C-alpha cells in the first residue's frame, strides 16, 4: 500500500514538474534575443542622431527668433521715441 502511495505521489510530482517546465519554456519563447536587442539598439542610435539634428535646428531657430524680436523691439522703441518727440511728450 505504501509503495502504491509512493508511486502515485511520484507520478503527481512528475506531472506538476512537467507542467511547470512547459510554462517556464513558454515564458522564454517570447523573450527577446540578443539579436533582437542589437536591432533595437541600432534603431535607438538612429533616433538619438535624429534628435540631435532636430535639437541643433531648434537652437538655430531660437537664435534667429531672439535676434528678430530684439531687432523689432529696438525699431519699436525708436518709433515710440519719435512719436513722443513729435507729440511733445518727454520721458
């Protein structure tokens, strides 16, 4: 009787270990490989390069905008000064 119980217990444990092994394998079946990661790394390098170029262009645009706004401010200041002089208003 004890021998029968021992065999049943071994069969149950073997089945459970087998099921667990199958589940673990299934989990690894969907894990990225080193080659997959190298491909992602290559694409990220391309994205970084593109972002650096966009950043450079944005800095150029910001500098031009700052110069344009400063120039506009100086021109407006000169016009206001002339208008004040013509209107007889002094600061």
